[in-house]
């Protein structure tokens, strides 16, 4: 078991202090950053890897986080860095182009070019829970997006049942008790199944919080 990293500061971050950085069969990138954010209304510690080029481009162009699903669907339908004739788009798609924030596309000479790409990749999300069943339920909501772990403050009496269900859902289990950190189960490595708007939305939600960017058309 490799070293564990500190999470965000504060009382909640302290609960996540030294949550698992890597485990058997699962390794977080060495350049992964850590942040405490809200995901689906719940405080969540995430380990993420930024796209340095896209982050720099967004700062230069003032592009904010894009969290409207209809806009992300449109962006995904456009090839990156390749001109698409505007006349080939539907009327609805051409109307949506006007809702995209500055810096996400470039329009000229009758074509549209997508410039925006996914700004970061979340490698691990850890949710704190007092009740492990609720923790597994909350972590399972993030299954489409990244590897997941639940962090508890003690080893429950029914730990065998916990480990059986955690293995079924592929969720890691970490216990932080006093100064001791115990990894009871490794998180299942995440396997991305293509690029979907929901996955891009998740990345933009995290980006909005870690970058201090105001989200464009937030529907969350």
C-alpha cells in the first residue's frame, strides 16, 4: 500500500485526511490534485487531474464552466478543432450555438469550430458517511464518473457485510479513526465507456468549484 495524501483543510477535510491515494490494482496519477467539493448536493473529496492546456486556454479566453447538458450534447456532436459548416446543423443546434459561452467555439466563414474540451479528469471521489449503507448508496451515484470510496470513522460491527457489498459495487472503504488510517477495501479501477455529456458535465461541475469559475447555465 503506497502513501496516503492529505485532503482539503477544515473539519470535513480532516475526516478525509490521508484517504487512500493508491491501492492494489488502482493507482492515482502522481500529479493528481485534491479538493473538497459538493457533488449532487453532498460534500465530496475528489482527486483529479487537470488538462493544463485547456485550463490555460480557458483563463486566457475567459471561458467559464459549461454545465448545461444541452450545450454539452451539442459540443460533443462537433469534432474538436475541425470546421463544421453551420448549414449542416439543425435549426435547434444553430440556436444553441448562441447560448454557448465565449471561448467554447469559434464561428467564422460559415463554419463553427469547437475549441472546448473536458477541463479535468476525476480519478477518485470519496464520500464521508456515518452509516456505511448510506455511504455506499451515495458513492454508487458516482459510478458513471470515476472510482469511488467511502470514508468511515470506525470499523462497523457488521464489517463482513460492508465488505461484501462494497466489493459488489466496486467501492473502496477507508476508516479514519484518531490518527490511524485503514484501507479495508480497494476502489475498483474506473473504466470509461466512451465520451458522454453526463461525464463532461461532472467534470465541469468540479472545474467550476476548483477554479472558482462561474458556471454557464448551471442546471444542478
